[in-house]
C-alpha cells in the first residue's frame, strides 16, 4: 500500500517536489486546530439543544411554532455569539440579509459609517447610490472611511466623524473584490472596546460573509452588536440551498425580522418547508469544510508562487 507521499512521488513527481517546497507556508496544523476548535463548538451547541430528527421536518403555511427553526436559531446564537438570531430561507442572499440588518436599524436622519471603505458592488447600490429604495432616498446618510495602509481602522478619522446621528458602524470583514487584507475578529473586538469610551454608542454591524469559522472567534463574541451572513456561503456547508442569518442584540435582530416579515411579528412566522435538514447538516459540516477550503486556497496560492506567478493573498 502506497502512502500519499509515495503515490505523489511516483505518479506526479513535479507536484510532490512543489508540495514539499511550499508545505511550511501552508500551516496545516494551525488550520486543523481552528477547524477542530470550531467543530467542537458546533457539536456542543447541537448537543446542548438536543437536536433530533423531528427538528429537521420543517413547516408549511404560516410557520408558527416551528421548533426546528427556533432550535436552529438558538444554535446560531450560541455559535456566533448573540442574544437572538434570525436564520431563514426567505433571506435570498448576503446582500439581502445586510439590507435587513441595516435598513431595519436606521431611520431617516440617521447616519451609517462604513469604516472598511466602499462596500462591494451589489451592496453599494443600496448604501452609496441614489435611486428608489436607496438609503439616500430614505434620508439615511452613508459615509465611508478607508482602512489605513497597514489594514487597521482609521480611528482618528472615525473619532472626527462620530456624531449624535451616527447610528451604525458598518464593517465588511472579507476583502470582497478589493486587494486589501480581511479584517480580523481581534480588530473588531478592539474597535468595540474603543467605542465604549465615546459619548455616542452606535451599533457595530459586521458583514461576516466568507468569514465564518475562519478564526476561533466570531465577531459577535468579540463585541459586534450584529453579525450578518449568507447560508449559501460558509455556514451552509455547501448544502444549504438558500438562506441568510443575523445574530446579535435582540432589539437589532427583532427590527430586522420586522423588516423581513411585518412589524410586530418578531420573527414568529415564516415556514421552512424542506430546507431545515440541509441547513442543519450544512452547519454541522461547515467548520471542517471551511478549514479544507482555506487550506486548499493557500495551497493553490503557494503552488502558483512556486511556479513564478504573483498571487494575492
């Protein structure tokens, strides 16, 4: 029986040589440690909430008393660090989830400051541009502050921009389509601590798309007030057919739920059809799948550099 190394050496000698050269830069043990840590957290949440087969059945009609949906949202609260959660197949995308979280918690005359520069294109149509339904048309002001050259938050610029009308500090955790580095959970925690000493107390809302399970902590555990993402990305584990989530302060989540459904319903309705099984299974598998994706992305970049190409990251 050939080992993996022997097989590569015999069948793909060039690949084996390249892999040996780039292996030190891949940090497989660190990635595996993060993977196992997050897997344990998800397993603990499943165990504590006693997930069983009945929770996977879903609901029809109005969706009242959907115990599987309620339990899944409780698990998201535990895993992502929040008082309440909204995890629904009716949320079509990450942009949709972000729109719910931002528009549900900002009123005419309020201000949103994005401290990671311009948002990506699909969200920019809502936040930064004019037209029916945009924040500008609703009387909500949107400002941007670029990151510093070293990737840190420009706290001096933010301090000069904060005012009584600043309702939300918006952070895009991933690089999106830009060439900057992603924002770390540690940075978000430091910002949350810095804001505590200020006269105004805006909510810190984080676009966590592509950031779930990449680190050992999530933004909500570090002090973010609302964490938002999509189930067709990391937390869906490649199995969830659709959906999005919002996890954080109860009032912020309730406001977003009212925006999705109708005021006063507090997220109590919304049938889940046949989606719950894939949502549960996807979350169960997500930590390992994300770890493998990170490892393979780093391997592809290292191989490209080994062959003389320029990669970022």
